[in-house]
C-alpha cells in the first residue's frame, strides 16, 4: 500500500461524509466532485475491479460536475 491502512481508512471515511455534504451545500462543488472521482477510481482499481459499470456511472456523473460546474 502507498499509505498505511489506518490512515487510508480515516481519509476514506472523512471524504465519504464531507465531500457529498459540501456538494449538497454548493461549497467547493468542483473540488468535492474531483475528490469523489479520485476516490471512485481508487475503489475501482484496488477494491472492486469487477464493478466497472457502477463506478463508470458514478465517474461520468462526477466528471460532468467537475467539467460543467454545479
């Protein structure tokens, strides 16, 4: 692993709770969507590599927010 698992677990938990809340509130929307896009890519690559359909849909929606804005 690139970073220790205990630190990765805390970062993933915080980002899963904070980034969607920021998107709902309209604060740092593009940055939050990019963070969730990176997290989706990490989950796709390292955790569930066979779930590409679900992650592809999430990635497309998040990429649209990153590119077009809120």
